[in-house]
């Protein structure tokens, strides 16, 4: 610190009387000396801790400024003991002035450390640089530094005023910035930042009192030493608080986190996991937002995140530079945690970030368990659906088979018992027998198709075909007497590479479905596009109800109104899509314009076909 000039004689005398009365001048001097050595050790420890933070890579640029700040202060307090009070040569004079210059630089370096976490005003930055540089130059330009008890020239008094003004401005900026920033941080980080702000204020007050020039061994010197001790201890605790103190500070967050872990272990869905873990996770690290993502990049849940932030979280690292803070990504089994921390977290929140990684492991376990629950629910749903389908299949098969079988049996018995029936009655019975036989054959064919498709026993063999001729043949066979109602819009020269059987099964089912449920005009269109064969069957009926669309291609899916007015099994579309899939393609539904239903068969060409 700058040499302490003598104070007013009366003030010193009064102070000395009080000191002697209270504890004796010699004892007080000894106490001040002890405190000076304690302060020396404490400030040196602060420098060592700051250097360790920097070497460990905690905090980036902030750790570099912290190291420079506290190393400069340690040099001042350590080297001062080695220099004589009266410089006897040029080297000692330069060393003495350098210590004062380092003391000038200390509040500026401390300000840079405090400002490394948030954006700074360029105008204020330039002003502080100019002020600090001017004071450093002024320090080396001083013709002399009066010792304690010597009179102070006007030029030296002006220097002291500038020196104190410089310290006061920078210390006030540091304290205000630290105290303001601490409000938004988790408890441990907040306490550490507040201690650094307190330390900056205490060392400034100590410096002002020291410049006032209290005598050695006086009460004023004791106050200066105590304030310096408060500052040194606050700096040490702010830089590296003991573990037990951090545990005490962290108790509120730890209790909330323990409660969150308890609820986390009972979560049964991914969304519940995100809802339980993200809020306490954000609080314990002072995060402004947090998100939980699956391995595929899907956002499972988010806390405190706007759409813009989610876009930045999901974007490339270079897209995140504009964010005020740092995005930390923690890998968890089958996903990752993305946390937008405050700028203070990398330097002050190393323990909290380790806790975040531990919590990430627990989150991964909870996600795995939730996925197992989901798989179990899905497996149970599939089994229940399969059991329902089996029950429906047995009931439907029994019902659908019983009707034609009973009819055919009745006709056969009638013909057998009444051989001399009139011709018109015999003709009616024969037509009915033919119709029921066709219906029975269709039903058996559908059941056989399903069994072969389920057993993956359908072999797809694409071959060149004349598409229009094939479509005309299929429409005639499927529509029968109503074939004239179906318009075919396929160019005569159109050729395709497809499996004739698969193509016939799909188109036939679509045409029959349109004739049963739609309204004219009925149209079959075909084109080669995007290396695929696209065959569309449209009608102008009411279309498919919106609530039925998601299950449209499931087996036995039929609307309530359809069951009452149109016979059928609900297997046609399921069989058609299965054939399309076996061919390596797909069957797609969309509403027709202006009304109606449109089913489009999309089949790959021969090069992409899938053989079974």
C-alpha cells in the first residue's frame, strides 16, 4: 500500500491515550503485527487459489483476470516486507514505485474479473483504461513519496485524492456488479459472489483509512488490519469456500433436489421424467433454461425455454454465441440434457456442474425405466389388440361363413328334395347359389391372403406389363356388371414393372371399396413419377370420416353407419396395404377434391422392389 503519512498530532495523541487505556500500546502494536502476518498469508492464499482455478481451466477468461488480480495483490503484500522504508538506490526506488503501481492496477484487474461474466459498456471501459493508465504513469512520475510523519506537498495530496477516487470508483463498480449478479444465482454461487463484493468494499475502506495515516500500534491501525483481514478472508471464501460451508449453503437446493429425485424414481413416462427433473436441475445450477432431448434429437421436455432458445439449443455451436451464458450438454443414456447456465456458472459453479452430471445419470436411469414401462404398456396394448382381433376374427369368420354356407346348404337340400321345381324358381336358386358361392370364395380368399401375408409367404415377382390392359381386366373382374361406371385414365402406351398378382389384388380391393362406399364418378388413374408407379382410385362419395382415418388400414375397421347399410368384412383395405407393403410400396389415403375418397397405390420400379 502507499506509505502512510502522519496524521494530525492531536488526533494521534487522543488515539494513543485511548489505546494505552484500553490494552496498552505495546500489546496493540503486537496484535496489529500478528494481523498483518495473517493478512499476508490470507492474500497469498487467495493468489494461490486464483492461480489454481486458472491452471485447472475453470471459467476461461474470468479465471485469467482473477489470477492476475490476486497475484498482483500478493506481490504487493509479500514484497513490501522485503523493501526498506527509505529506498537507498534506484532499484529499490523502482521496486517501491512498482508496488504502488500494482496497487493502482489491483482494482482495475478486479473490475475486469467482475466484468468478464457479462457484457460491458465500451465508453466506461475506455474511461477506466485511461484513468488507470494515467495513474500508473503518475505513480512513476512522482518526484518523491513522503514517509509517515513528513509533510505532504500539494502535488502529492492531489495524487492521493486521484488514487482514492480511482479505487473508490472501481471498487463500487465491482461491489454493485457482484451484488446485483448474485441475486439471480443459486445459493453457493450467490454467497461466493457476495463475499467477493464485500471483500472489494472492505479493502477499499481499509485503504482509505490507511491513507489517513494512523500511527503504528494505534486503534486506527488495528481497524485497518481488521478490515484487511475481513477482506482477505472474504476473498479466500469467495474463491474457494470449504466443502462443509458449501454444503450448508446448498442445503435448500439439496432438499429440493432430493425431493425431485424421489419423484423422478416414480416417473413412468419420458414427459414425467422431464417435468420432475428439469425445474430443480435449473435451480441448482442457476440455469435460465433446461431441456431434455432424446437420442434422435426430439425435445422430450423443456423448462424456462422460449422457441428461440430451443432453436439455439438445437442448433450448431456457432449459433449459440449470441446467448448470454453457456449451453452445457450432458450426455445421458439414450439422450442428452441441455442446460443454459448463467455466465457465472463455469467459474463459480464447478461443484454444481458435477452435481448436474450426477443428476444426468439418474435422469438416464429414469428414462430407461420409463421406456421399459412404455414398452410394457405397448406390448400389453398389442396383446390386447391381438386378442381383440382374434376374437373379432373368429366371430366375423363364423358369422360371414355361416350365412353363405347355410344358404348354400339350404339350396342344395331344396334342389335335392324338390327335383321338379318350376324353371323360374330353379333359376333363382341357381343365381343365389352362384352369388353365395362367389361370396364364400371371396371370404376364403381374403382369409388365405391374410394368413399368407402374416406368414410372409407371398412372393413378389415384378415383370413388365401393359398397364392399361391389366387395369381394364382387373376392373372388369372386380366390378362385374358395374364395370362401365369406372373410368380408366391410363395412357395406352403406359408400361410398368410390377407384380401382376399384387397389383390385381390391390386395385380390385380399391375398386370394390369405391363401388360399395363411394359415389360416381369412379376413376382409376395411373402414372410413372419419381421412379414409382402411382395408381389412384377416386370416387365422389362422402369420403372417410376423420375419426376413422387413423385406423383405416387396420383389420376389421368399419364405420358404424357402414356396418348398417353395406355388407363387408373390413379386411379389404388391410389386405391391399399388406400387398403394397410386400411389394416394397405403400397405400395412402387422402380426401379427394371437391369431395370423395382417394386411395393411391405407390409401388417402386423393378430395381427397388422387395422380394419375399
